[in-house]
C-alpha cells in the first residue's frame, strides 16, 4: 500500500509502482468515482486494447435448477 498527499490544489501523484502495474501514461483519460467511502480511479481503455484480457479464464460454473 502506498501513501500519497493531497496538494493545496487537490492534486495527487500516483506512485510509480502503481503507474507501472496499471500501465498508466501521462495524459491518459480516467474516470474517478467515490464508492463506499473511497476514491476509485478507472482508466478508460480503447476496446481494442482489451482483446485477450480474459484469455484463459475459467468460465465453468454449476447452474442452479429451475425454480418451481
């Protein structure tokens, strides 16, 4: 976990290990939302960049029976 400081202009610097792990670049567009008493930053990705993102995911699961 990383600690950051909010500047007088309410700016925050994303720590370098987090930027590298998320593949963030300068000038990239993100959404920012408040959710359950926390702040989340969600990078907007081009749909083409997500190709193969779920490759190898296990999609098998047990279905419930029909309800009577």
